């Protein structure tokens, strides 16, 4: 833990960020419609159409940024290694 603390000491803090519904709309607009879904199970196609959700998502993203810590859901993952071909061990 001391190693992490010493490395964090040299990191420049991020400037404050404000996420607006327009930011969410722009990000969703540029996203491909039918790519794999996240944990929510929604394709970008639906997020593009549910314009009323953009304000709610912006508020939730902003709250996550303002908290100085993220839920473990955002920082924990599982990686599955998939060989490129059958001959790969």
C-alpha cells in the first residue's frame, strides 16, 4: 500500500469536469448501434432514442466523478483469454 501511496503523490489532480446531458447525447450519437451491451443490457440504439435518459445519465456520471471513489463494479473485471486459432496453447 505504501508503494501505491508514493506513486499517487506524483499524480497531478484532474481539473474539475462537468458532464451535461448534451455530452451524453454526443457520446451516444457517436457510438455504434448494435455493439455488445454492457451490464445494463442496452444497445446504443435504444440510448439514442431515449433522449429523456440523457439528463439522468449525466447526473449519475457527475455524481460518480464527484465522489472521489468509484463503486467496485467500475474497478473490478474478469478477463477471458481467447486463442486466435486452435493451434494456440
